[in-house]
C-alpha cells in the first residue's frame, strides 16, 4: 500500500512540474512582431523575474515586456533617485515582498508616472555597478500608464 502511495505522489509531482514548465514557457514566449524576447505574465511573474536575476548572463541585452506598479525612491546618502516597476508577492507582518526591476529612460523620452500608477513597460535588460555590486535594470523603449490595473 505504501509503495502505491509513493508512486502516486511521484506521478503527481511530475505532472505538476510539467504543467509549471509549460506555464513558464508560455508566459515568456517571444513576440517576434514586437521584437520582445520575454513577456512576463501574471501566473509566473515572481518566478520569471527571479530567473532573470539568477541567470542574468542569459538575459542581458534581451527585451522584456510586463505590466506592474510604478514606484520611486532614493538611494544612499546622496539620495540618488531611482524608479522601479514591481508587483507585490507574499509576505508577512507588514514586510511584503515584491518583484520587478529598476527602470531607466532618457530624460526627455517619457514623463515620470505618478507613484502607484499601473504601467506597461518594454525595455532591454542591462547590468550596471553600484557601490561595488552588480545590479540589473531595464533601459526602457516603451512606458505607458494604463487605465486598467492588472494583478498586483
């Protein structure tokens, strides 16, 4: 009886992994008509952004498209401003997690959206150094504030 349960559990795990693989592949499918290499969808948003960070060498120079919440902040003692487009993830006790990327664009290319605006972005993954750390950001070629909010 135990052997049958273990076999069933293994089969269920295998099926779930296959389904997750298909979802991930469909979420990041290329849209060649727009020159987009990776489109990050709702169902695998955190997993796909994590994959880009963990395997950054595979993504630097690639064009990414997604929707999310526009936020701004300041960095360090110099209070250097930065912007990011994120989505919230699971968290606890007021320390909710988020996933997304810092975004940059040419100063005259786009107006800065309002905090918490829902935006669609397209940009190229770029690596840069800050305080001796290697970081990623998207150099935007498209930034649009959307009226309809998506899944946060």
